[in-house]
């Protein structure tokens, strides 16, 4: 999951760079959207959503791995196992 998150973050940064270029150059493809936003701002908003999803993909699996790691066995159980092996 971390590889996917890293790839998503890189794509998000490239999209932000493209959106900034579109805003600076005042690119307008001639289409109108519901909120009448320039195309560059729509690309920047899309990149922000992609970066948030990448961040979640990076953080959530690491938390689930920490919760899945078993705790150290209790001394009483360890003594019982050793007694059975003897």
C-alpha cells in the first residue's frame, strides 16, 4: 500500500504543477462547469483529493499493522509451554 501511496503522491504533485501552470497561463478550454471555475483550479482540486487519498493509503495500513502485531506472551503461558515441552 505504501508504494501505491507514493505513486499517488507523485502523480498528485505533478497534477498540482500542471494546475498551477494552467492558472498562470490563464488556459481556458472553452467549456463551462457548474461553478464556472477555470480548468486549472479543477485540476488543482483534483490533485488535492488525490494527495489526501494517498496520505490515507500511507497512514492507515501502518496503523493496522501495529494493531495486528501480537503482544509478548504472558509469563504463566510461557512457563506452561516450557513445561509441556519438557
